[in-house]
């Protein structure tokens, strides 16, 4: 018998130890991995539970708020600026009269008839050197023109044209967007043998009301 083929006792013991070491290592590794997985799953489950609990708490708070009686919303109307009224104030205005042309009108006491004014052209301004606010021009109707003939001759392209009355007299009012020295609004009428032209500004709501207040004070005796 060959002695080399007979296993030695110490080799058998060493082989057995290696097997047990491998088994123990596998068991320990399995325990460690399993513990890690369990810890991760537990942590993830706790996080999910906390999230669900927070959602439940939020929903309960919203339900509680919805069940509370709501206070009525009280709104206050926006303050609107009252339009300036001139009608009642005209009683304290000054009066300009022209016996030659047979008319008079009122104007606020803080305005002046400028020094460049003549009986045939009255210029009303906020000061002697200030910008004019109203101009009245009067000339003789030597050609005995009708109101329509005067208007068609003088006013070529008005933006707005309308028929009005001043103290019972028929008049034509026009507005021009790109106006010149005489403002954007004009009135033309015939009084006796004269043509009366009144120029002013009604480009804004305030200036329009101011202009109309002045026009409402005109009185004609011819």
C-alpha cells in the first residue's frame, strides 16, 4: 500500500475547520444583511406612517376650518370723486356786459378780462399775463349769412358737430382734436346783425363742465 494516498489525521481536522468557518461566516453575513434589511424596512415604514399621519392631521384641520361659521365679508364702496358743480356757484360770479352787441355773461371772480380785450374780442384768463380760458369774438354779419353758411365756410373737418341753444338762440358747437390757438371747442351763433364766436376747451371732463358752466350764463338782448 502506498503511504502517500492515506490521508493524515491533521489534514482531515483542518478541512473540517474550514467548512465550519465558512458556515459560520455565511450565517453571520446572513444575520447582518437580514438585520440591515429589517432596519431599513422599519425606518421606511415609520417614515410612511409619519407622512400619512401628517396628511390625516392636515385633513382634519381643513375639515375643522370648513365647519367653522364664516364671517360675512363687508365691502365698502370705493370713494368716487364728486364732479365739480358750477351751476350753483355762478350766482357769485362777476358779470361782463356789452350794450353794443347786446349780450352779457358771468365768469368766476378769480378770472380777469385781459388788457388785450376789445369790445369785439373778449379774452378771459386766470391772470393778466396768464393763458386764456375763454375767448368771445363778435363781428358784423355784413353778408347776412345764415348759420349753416357760416359754419360750412369756416369749419372744414370737425371731429364733433352738434346743434345747441344758448339763451334760446340756435347755435352750432364743434370740437377739433388737433386744435390751435382758440382751443378745441367752439360755438357759433347769430345775434341780431352780428356773428358771435365763443372759443373754449372741453378736452377733459373738468374743463368741459367749466366751459359749459360759462356758456350757461350767456344772455342775449338782440
